[in-house]
């Protein structure tokens, strides 16, 4: 037992990756003064307008096409809202419910917005049995007069959305205020990352697509999903709409996502969902298909006042078998046969908690997944707390 008045011992926590998962994990852990937290990444949240490729330790490289030439830039979240994806999974439902409720509570502070939503399904779909009806707000089945031409059934509800260019800097400002250290560094191996945490330390592996190439980890279940979207400005497009988001063989995913922006709103039009496609080049044919499919849901997109602000192309970091959130202990020093590294010779163990492979759902799983990561850390470092 510590002497009266003594400060509790601190544990070094290194978070590899400054994407939304890494930042949110840091936010959860930094509420406990016993954790001394350092975020290590090549690119940081402040680099939103950098013309450099995004860090492989956060999210994948992307492109944007605006008034300037096509140039590499950090990828932008494809709307950063809550959207219904996939089938029911109890663990993921818990992550998404936690995140939805957290973001909903941010609405009064202006960090998130709510928007009316419609999701359209094929005829015969059992709408009363949709797994997310208890997750969203104001769920209802649409009447026939609310269905666009060519759709057969649908549901309505209220969803929540954030603007990444404001949300990520807000997360960083919160972490700065809590004394979290940010270190700009490219890390090539798991052993190098583990050494940064040191004996009895904690490493959070939030490397996204980088988990595939991080030497010593090399998770070949990680793969990219190519996405392409369009950002428009049109004040008359203020409703989230999508068709059922499934892994269509043609790689198409149709959605309209309004989101907050300085001085008003912008809207994301999507999209593409192409598994194992590493191509980050802009496709005019894809862009035209996106405009046509989205305008079928929201005809106002074809209005003359619509302005196309940007085209996004990026790689979403997915994983066969689903996201990896689990803990393991590794012995230090952790060496490999492929690189000669000058690692500290200190012996001991490091707790590694993996948190990657969330695909297009990083934002909408972030708070729930981060809380599970926090529980895993507590259960090993502070078992009495867990």
C-alpha cells in the first residue's frame, strides 16, 4: 500500500496511431492519472491540410481533387456519421450504441449534429426486425409516399454526424489539456513500438491498414476497401439517405450524408466499396455513377446551385474476421530477423492491446471500442479498478 499522500505509480502507455481510434483510446485512458500517455505517429490531427501522404500508422493514403491538381493528402472520413452496416453482432452493437450515445450527447456543444435519415431496402425486407432499431432515435417504417422512385421499402430515424476537420482537432485539444504527449515518428517494427513503452508498459496498436506491414505483426487479414466520394455544397440537401449498405459485387454503395462545416453544411455523396483494391486514383466514371445514384434518392443534387467542392479517394482499413481488439503480453527486447535494430536491452514484458481493422466504421465504433481497450488495459495494469 502506498504511503499516505504518496502519488500512485504511473504506467507508460504508448499509442501507435493518431487516427480516430488512437485518439479516442487516449481520451478514455487519460481520465486516469496513473497512465502516462504518449501518442506516436508520423502524421498528426493537425496535419489535416498536409500535402504529404497520411501516416500508415493511422489511416491509409488518399487523394482529394479540388480546384488544384490532384495531390496526395490525408484521407477524410466518408461522412463520419452513424450508418447501418452489416448484420447484428453483439460486441459491435455495444461499441456502436456506446458511440452513438456519446456523439448524441455532443450535439448541444456543436461537436455533432443530428439529421433525419431514410434507409431503403428491397421489397420483402423484415423492417421490424432490423438490428439497429433500438440504437438510433425515432425509428419508424416509411410510408409509400416517402419512398423515392425505384425503391420499395424503407425506415426513417434520427442519426448523428461529426465533421472530422473539427472533431479530430477537438480530440487533440482535449488530450493536450490532459498532458498527453504527441511524438511525430515513423515506426517500422512492432519491436520498436514495444521498446517505446518499455518494460511493464502498455502499447496500444491502433495502426489501421499499417497493421498489415508493421514488421513483427504483419497481419495479412488486414486489407483495404477502396472508397470514392464527392463533397458538395447545397443547402437543400439536409437528409441522410442510403440504400442498404451491403458488400455489393459491383462495389457500389449509395449514400447521402450531410455534415456540419464552418459557416453551414457540406454533404458527402458516395460511394465505392471495393475490397482488396489498392488504387487511390480518381475515377471520373465512378464519380458520375455516384452523382447519378445519389440524385435518384435526392433530386436536389441536380440543382444548378449544387457546387462540387472535392473528390475523395481513400483506403479503409478492414480486416477479415472483423476488428481486432484483444490483449497479449510480449517479452522485451522484441527483435526480428528482417531488420537490425538498436533496441534497448532492458528485459521485461509489455502489454500490447490491438485495436485495428474497423473498415469504414472507425468513427461509429470509436468510443465503444476505446472503452473496451480501456477495460483490457485496466484488467492487466489496475485489476482492482477493472
